[in-house]
C-alpha cells in the first residue's frame, strides 16, 4: 500500500502500558511488527510509572523508537489521567519521561498537544521538560484537548515550541496535502511533519509530499491505482481483523477512498449493507468499471 522510501518513520497504534504490564493479549497484538519495513516507533500511553517503565523495557526489544503519547484527547483515555490529561500534571509528565528514558535502550520521543484548554497552554513548558529529561524528539499537535480536531491548527504554538528547544520538533495537525506540509515547514521551521487523519483514504499523500519537497512533479492518482490499493487494503484488513470486524471497519475507509468520485451515494449505501470480503471487492470493482 505504501513504499517505506516515501516515509521517514511509521508508528504503531497507541498501546496501553497497563495492558502490556498485565500481559493482555490484544494489547500485545498491537505491537506485531512482523514483516513491517523499518524504522517503526511504538507508541505507549499511561500515567502509571511502574507499568510505563516495564513497557519501555519490553518495547525496546522490538521497536526502533518509543513514543510516549501525552496528547490523546479521547474521553476514555483522559478519564484515567492518561493522554492529554498529563498536560495538567507536568510534574507527573516529567517523572514519566525521565523513567521511560531510563528504562529504554532505544530513543524516546514524546507527543503532546498545545495544551488542555485555552486557559491551560503548556506545550512550551512540556517541550522544555521533555528535552531536559532526555527525550530525543517531540511531536506537537497545534490544538488543545478542548479543541479535539475542530478549528484550525495553531501554527504559532508549534513555532514557539520549535524555538524553545534544540531537539528535533515534529509538527502535526491539518496536513492533508503537500501544500499543507510546506506551509507547516515554512511557518514553524519544524524538522519534520507527522500525518494521521490526512492519510485516511489517501495513502498517496506521503509520496506527494516527498515529490513536492524534491521538486518532482505529482501526477493525479489514476482510477486503476486507486482500485489496486483499495483491494489490497481490503485483503490486509480482513487478514488482520477477520472478516466480520474487518468489513465493518472498512466501511469508513471506503467512504474516504471514494470521496469526490462521481455518483458515490449509491455505492456507499451498498457498502454499508455488505458483510463479506468478496462482496465488498466485487462491489468496488463493479463501481470502478463504470468510471
């Protein structure tokens, strides 16, 4: 689906440190890196230092980088004091970074947001703490937890973080095209950009940015290439999650892949009624044959 040469680094899903500490099978499966191109960062989250330290030691054996997530805004995460809730407890955040760095035999990075809300903007302070406690790099998402993903990303906040530390800073938020990436680079002077939601339905974005940065021409993605990648994604998803769960999760991805293509309303309705891999593939192939 992608060429690793188009990417500098890939990252796992968020992995619960407590899940690893208690040997939860599903949590461990999230760290399956078999056959994955390198380098790979394993992202862990939590607020319990013992389990985070344990996780760092375990993850060091299989990953290339450990990334501590202190930016997730999800209610089920912050209610336990994890994710972006740590931006309200910088003393604990500092201790976590220090202990994870001590326990890890590979580089440690930290991802966080602009702050908790408009009255609690702590990104610059946390960036300085991360650097002082031994983090090798940081990623800053230019929104508060209160913002979730609404409104525009605050490039000025990202720039302030970049100016406050000497370690590499990665900018995150609202990068949906090569032009968005260039805007982030030019207005914040970050060392790299991280893309999350912008890659959903558009895995070609990485190659697009790489070409743009190298002065190479970007060609529009053909329908043949789009179909090839969609079918490959279907195979990967079902192989990984099984047909029942895999097909259900694929429905949202199909909506993103088909966005802005002609006459998609009918096929979207069909996709939402499909339960098997072959039915989904046949439906997609039939649709693309009409384009």
